[in-house]
């Protein structure tokens, strides 16, 4: 369990930083609603892709 968190923490922090920067950019551009939904779907999709990757699946 400890190994999983040690590998997942940098990914989580990186994706958190990507989320903050992306949301800040969208706010700065006064983006339409569909852009926010696309950003949320892309962000959640990246978490699903990481969760289904062989590297993280082997840690369970």
C-alpha cells in the first residue's frame, strides 16, 4: 500500500497543478461553458487512464 501512495502522490500533485493552471487559463479567457465541461471530462479521463494503466494496476 505504501508503494502505491509513493508513486501516486507525484501524479496526483501534478494533475492538481494541471487542474489549477487549466482552470485559471479558462477563467482568464472567459471561456464558454462547453470549454469547462470539456476540461472536466479531460481531467477525469486522465485519472481513469492512470488508474487503468498496467503500472498502477500491478500495485493493487
